[in-house]
C-alpha cells in the first residue's frame, strides 16, 4: 500500500510538472511577444522602403534585436513575409469591430474603407514574394479574403439598417470598387487617389 501511495504521488508530481511545462510552451514570454511585434513592424516598414527582398539583417537592425532573435521567430524569409501579411489582415478585420463600436455605422464603414488602402499598400509590396512561396499563396489569399469580405458585409449591413447608406448598397459591388481604387490603380500617387475615390463613393452611397 505504501509503495502504491508513493507511486500515485510520484505520478501526480510528474503530471503537475508536465502541465507546467506545457503551459510554458503554450504561453510565450512577454518579451518574446514584444520582440515578435517589433520585428513585424520593422519588416513592414522595411518592405515599404526597400521591397520584400530587403535583407533580414536590416529588419533585425530596425527592430533593435539580434539576427538570432529574428531567426528564432521567423526561420525563413517566407515565414516573415507570410506573418506580415497575416498581421495586416488581422488588423483590418479587428478594425471593423473597433470602428463599429466607436462610430456611427456609415462613418465606421467610411473609415474602414480608408484603412483598406493601407492594407493594400503592404499587400502590393509583398505580393510577388507571397506568390513565390513554396505552394503559392492561393490558400492564404482565400482565408484572408473571406475574413475581409465578412467584415465588409457586416459593416455594410449595419450601415444599411441604420439608414446611413442606400438600401441597395451591395458589399460585393463595394469590394470590386475598392479593388479598382487600390490594387489595380497604377498611378504614382495611387494611395491619395484611392482615398479621394473612396470619399466620392461614400457621397454616392449616402441615403
């Protein structure tokens, strides 16, 4: 009985230790999360300034970390490019909830569409690198596109229900308009042009 008791106690102690180890694995340290965020911010800025082929050393320098820290978070350039893109999608999707909670529906939709320009600015820079990734970017685009389309549809529906925009406003039509204003706008000042066109579009959408 004593041996069995000690055995049970030993197993319980081992399970507690394994549980603590698993918790440590699942929850990165706060400083590691901060370093990851700094690297993603630095990567986004570096891509905007010098293109997606900017050196990883330069990204680490901008982030204020060593190259070893960069590789611990992003073992390959593809991993970093994909993480930057996923982060931009996440920020755009989260912005829909944040703006909806702080602005009238029509204003929230307008502000969100202007933020869409920033998202496309980053996507245009890294699109060639995403397409060159092993396996391509079709699955990545499909999942991100669904999140953005859903955010757009929810915001349009709220604005229609509130009477802030026309009742016949179609989210699919707005998505096509945004694509034309941004991704397929080839002018040197395309970002300023896109924001002006979005303002004009909202004037036409108002009920």
